């Protein structure tokens, strides 16, 4: 029984090793190295778009259910072919470029935005031994690469020569920079406890306890996870943080002037970012591929898809933030909370018993209460002007 | 695997050439936003070089700090000026020939220095591999004093910017 489970667990790794072994019999070593790189690359290049296609379907279905309707159900059974129909529609649509646009940059922006989104896939540990590149600075790589995403969005918004695009781009730049800081600091506790920047090592640090020794089951872990997840939602511009493309204010924000496949690329990058950010959140705090009984990759994808469903749930539930509230939330609430969380983690490193539990819950409670009190919006006293004759 | 090594070597030279082209774009293009984008591309190219030379940590920091922060800051600065509309500006003036002469002299000097310096390749230097952990330990151990001083300077700069950017208190009405 355990042997079968182990085999299913490592089925993808074994498949790749088998192909390489087979080729190794009659090809020189350097071609085998190239083939190994190509296999991993092709898998990721296919995985990204396919995941994106079915995420759109999942989102439309779930949002449909939340809003008391069916969602797409005409193309194929349960609407399973809907993403392909959408793809054909996108390909055949007319590509409109504004007359005054900066043609080169207008073309480059949607291409450039897909690159960092795909690059993050390299360090996501999909399962046991299934990290494409086991970088020893994996997490830093993720933070660095995801910080580039601002540039293509701003390129697109600037090159469109449209006031709505530009406003959307400016909002994106401000929002993404603001939320990057609490996101980076929320990651720090996980790095401190696993003493490594490699995503694989962080997963391994959560081993034990029948595969349930996840970081989220500690006080600093749950706070870090909530902060990271909120910042991740803001980083990929999803509701309720979708101010850059607020359709009721800015038409469509930074991609107002894009149509057809170029628009689809922006859309694709957004969904792939949502997937990788959820995957990294699962890796950091939910134990990655650790878990009892089921094969490791199933655990990873299950956790990631649950997080994505929560994101979709957010979209169906919360109204959009106001710009000043958005900034205040990042700078005045999340940032101090992450710093307190880092301090707590350092204390946790030395003592982790019942007293530590109570102590950290107490500290977190007090700091939360203080932050909420300090962040209370100023409401002027209601004035009465009695009518006197 | 000599073929792969050759490919890596040629790739490195190609990246260097691309960096130079983009760097030239930074100082010659007429549109200031294009210049900023060229700068970003040149900086990313430098990060790629670092990766090729097995300094992944430096590459990540390069992208995080220079592309993620400095270029974004430059773009913010452009957004606040009238250049946002895509106005073109001249990048050279009457002092350009003099500057080129000075630059050529500097390049000549550098070449002479580089050619005269012996570059010893020892076994210890080849095997040296600075891990992130060693870097962190050095920062928190040997170099803790400069580290703290830099932190204080950064905090002072932050507070300074807030003080400068703060609105003046409204004058009291007489």
C-alpha cells in the first residue's frame, strides 16, 4: 500500500527520469542536459496558460453561484470548453491600437507582463522533488521577480495615451509598491523559523506531526498568513483591491486601450500571478506539499485551489476599497502588525509552550486593539442648527 | 560538456552587448520615459550577468533594489513632471564634445589599469562560495557596527523626508 502511494507521489519525477534515462542511451550528455531543461520549461509554459484558462472558468462558475445564477454552461459539459471558445474569440478579435499611442511600448507591455508571471513558477515547489529550479534564494527570487510586474503595467498605461489608462497605471504603481512592503515583511517569520530562503527547505521545515506541522498552526503563522494573503490579493489587483481597473470609475484601468490577444495576455498574467501567489502562500504557511495520506502534488494543488477559491469568494463578497483607505490600510495597519509579528517570532524561537501561546495571543490582541483604535476614522460630531424664528 | 560551456560563454557576451545597447539608449533617446525603460532593461541585463557568474543573491538584490525600487521611483518622478505627455528633450548640448573627450581619456586610463593589474586565479578564490547564511552572519557579527550605522542613517533620511514633505502649520489668523 505504502509503495503504491510512494509511486503515485513521485510519478512525475519518475516519468522525467525515465525519459532522460532512455535518451541517455543513445545521445551525448550535453543534449540530455538540454532536454532536461526543455522538459521542465515546456511543462511550465503549458501549465501556466492551462491553469489560467481553467481559473477563469472556475471564477465565472463560482461568482455565478454566489450571485445566484449558473455561470457558463453551454460549451461542452459543465461549460468545460468555455475557456477554449474564449481563446478562439480573443485570437480572432481585431487588434486596435490608438492613433496617438506609443506603438512599440504599447506592443511590448502585454508581452513583458507575462514573463515575470511565468518566471515565478520556477521556484514554486509543486510536490516532493518537483521544484523546477531549487534556488537557495528561492523566496528572494520570488519577491524580486514579482516586483518587476509594476513596470509592464505602467508601460501599457503610459503608452495608451488615455487618461483612464494613466490613472489606472498611477494607482497600480502606488498600490503595488505599498503592498509589497508588508508582503515582504510578512514572509520574514517563515524565513526565520525555517532558517532558509529556499522554498523547498521552507516546506521541509514544516515536516513532522503526520504532515500537519504547518506554520499556520502557530500564532505568528496565522497572523503572517493573513497579512501575506491580503497583500497577495492586493498585488495581483483582485477585488476588493482592484482600484487599478475599477470599472465603475476608470472604464477598465490600465488595459482600457487593449483588445484581442493583447488584452488576453494582461488577463493571463493576472491569473497566473494569482495562482503563483496562492501557491507561495501555501508553501510558506500551509506546509506546501506536506500532508497526510494523499500524494504531495495533490496536497499542493488542493491547498492552492482552496486559497484561489477564497480569493474568488472575496470578489463576490467585498465592495471595493477607497484609495485613501487602501493606502492607510497598508501603511498604518499591516506594516506595524508585521513588525510586531517578526518580534513575536523571535520570541517563539526560544520558548514554544503553552505560556508562549498565551503570551503571543495576548501581545497580538493588545497590538490589534491598539492599531484598530489608532486607525479609527475621524468622524466629526454631528452638528445641529436649530431653526429659530 | 564543452559545447554547453561555449554556449554559456557566447550567451554572456551577447548579454553584455545588449546591456551596452540599452545603456546607449539611456543617454541618447529623446523621450524620457523610453530612457527610464532602457535603464530598467540594462539593469535587468546586469542581473542576468550576475546569475551567469553564479551570484544569484546579488542578482535578486539587483532586481529588487534597482528595477523594483529605483526605476519605479524614476517613473514616479517622470509622472510628476510635464514629460508625462511624451515631450521630447535634447540629451546633448554644446559641452558634449568636451565630455566625450574626457570620457575617452577615462576609458583609456581604465584600460591601462586593467591591463597592467595581474588577475591571479588561485584555487581558494575559485572555490570560494559566499552563501546567504554566511553573508547574514557577517552582517550580524563582524560588520554589525557599520550595519547599525547605516540603519540609523536610513531612519534619519526617512524622518528627514517626512519633515520636508510635511505641510507647514497653517498661520494663525490675526
